[in-house]
């Protein structure tokens, strides 16, 4: 067994996280089935693994950062084939509670320990070590990986029993999407009212009216530049069904979230899906027939 930290899933977010772990002085053994993603991570100092099994065999701690439940099921099946009792798996993805529980059950049977630890933030925030982690599971396992979390998180929190991390993330995602959408609504009103968007962003940021989303994504809206390494619409749209299903399962209506979500669907329909989600502002500009000053 090496002292490497394992990392499976080196996409937009995973790459940024792995880069920060490497920058802290740790050695990261990483794998992604997409050769281009793995090559990009290697350029940032990650040691390439031949497959999932190699990561599972060689590392005491393995992070997984994967796009959907089927990807997690495939990775978990490959990890489970390798004997490595006592290994800690830190699952960073946003998935349904049932997918998280199934992954945990399969891995615990092999003597592994599993943490449900989704993160809040996008690639821009990840590169700046500005993520927030919601870690749930056995507290001693959380304590064992806390120093690693701090290599890529501004904040990390232990939130209790396994699954509480995902439940916290779902609620946070509602705030994220609604804040982003209302930031766009306010920006469009400011522009149509004749205010300079840069000035508006500057004076509202840090005030009682502001939010983290306004300060990060509102800057992109003010600049009218969404071709950044943030998070495009595909992730929040994917997560929306998971959140809706969870809310229904506990009998909680989420009408404001559902209303704001329609602007994300409109953005995708208008060909903006590849841009950062701050581009919801363009949907609202079109609705308001808003012309920015030259």
C-alpha cells in the first residue's frame, strides 16, 4: 500500500480538486475513463492509474467524483473486486440517497469505510480552494480525512449520519439555483433602468442585499462573459430531478425552486447549455428585450 491519495473521476470538478491536493504536497493516484481528462490531470501533477482497480489496491483513502448514479455503480463494483479492508472511500458526487446507500452497502461488505461527502461550489471556486464539504458517516472516518478536505475546501462540516451530507447538499442547491436566477433578474432590471452593470455589481456586493452567487456569478453577468471554467447547465439540470424526488419523498413542496428552474430549462433550449449557469441572465435579457449599451 502506498501513501498516495486515490482519486476516481477527473472531470471539470474532480480535476480542480485533485490539483489542489497535489499542490498541498500529497501524491495523488488518479483515474478517469476519459483519456483526455486523465491526461489533463497528469499535466497538473496527478500520477495516472491504469484502471479503477489499481487505485483501489494502492491507496488508503480514495475520493470519487462522478457524474451520475450509473457511473458510481460501475466504479463501486470495480472497487469491491479488490481486497483492501479499512480503506476509506470519500464519495463527493451529488446523487440520490438510494444510490449513496447502495454504494455504501456494497463497499462496507468488503471491509471498507464510506463517507457521503458532497461539495458545494463550481470549478472556479474549486480552483481557489473555495468549496464547502458536507461530510456524513462515521465521525472517526471524517476526522481521518479532514486534513485532505482542507486542501481543497474553504469550509468543511461534519453533518452527522451517512446521507445527511447529500440532504444538506440538496437544500444548498436550491439556494444556489434560486440565488443565481434572482441575481440575473436583478441585473437585467438594473441594465434596463440605465444602470452600469459593473457599478451595480460592485455596490451591491458585500451589502445586505448580496449573496455568494451574486458576487461570483453576478460578476460574469456584469461582464457578459460566460465562457469560463465554472459549471454549465448540465449539472444543475441533472441534480434537479434528484432534488425533486427527494423533496417529494419527504412531502415538501419546493415551488420557488421549480419556478427558477424553468429559466435553466429555457437556457438549455436556447443553446446556452455549454456556458456557465450565470448565462441564465441572457434568457432574462431576451425576455425583457434588454439591449446592453455598446
